[in-house]
């Protein structure tokens, strides 16, 4: 971690809660259907025109192999600014912003699944009121720039 105190936007994908660096988040929007791209992988829902910027929209639930994917009133698109491009990421719901100290973040175990541990910064236990929850902290920049995301063929968005 670069500093002693980091803030993460927490969100829901299925039954799991994830966190991403709040500094990568440009805005949070209600879900809206996007324009589908021919021959795009299933997890790339399409593109949106966001104030003149064409933004690819990814559904992380599909990318992570979740079978129960539906779009409801809690479904949102998190607009991210990563690797000099703007990307939309559809998630089940956004929870809150969590401030974590470096010592609160534990190393990620090795996984054999859709989420490679190289895309996970660590795991944090968050205690709020009388509730404790686990937060999987994703390195969203590494994830969206990885070769298996297929975004290298999409041109960077310029404002």
C-alpha cells in the first residue's frame, strides 16, 4: 500500500463484497442498457455515450462466472478512470466508502478461479456497528488492463 490510510468503494457482486480504490471512481450511475458490440465477449455488455465519451461497459458478474445475473433497482454502473481510459463496471449494488489502514489489509490467498489473486490487493475485515464483513480488495487497474479482459482492442476514451 502506498499510504497508511486508503479509501475503498465497497460493492456487491452476488453474495460477495468487493472494494476498489475510491480514487479510480469517476461516478456512480443507475444501470442503463448499453449498445451491444458485435463479437464482444459476453461480459462486455456494450458501450454507453457518457457526455460525448464512448465508454465500454463490463458486467463483472458475468466475467466472474456468476449464473444468477439480473438487472434490478439496486444494479448500478460504476464509472472508472483506469489506465487513461473511462470504463463502466456493472455491479449488483454499491455499499459505502470504507477507510482502511494498511495493517487492516491482509494478503490474498491463492485462488483457482475467475478472480486471479494477482488482481486482488488483499482482504479486509470491516466492522461497522454490530456487523462484521469481509471485503475483497481488487486492484481494478490490473484487472481491466489484463489480457483476458479483451479491452486492448478498444481505443482509449478522450474527454
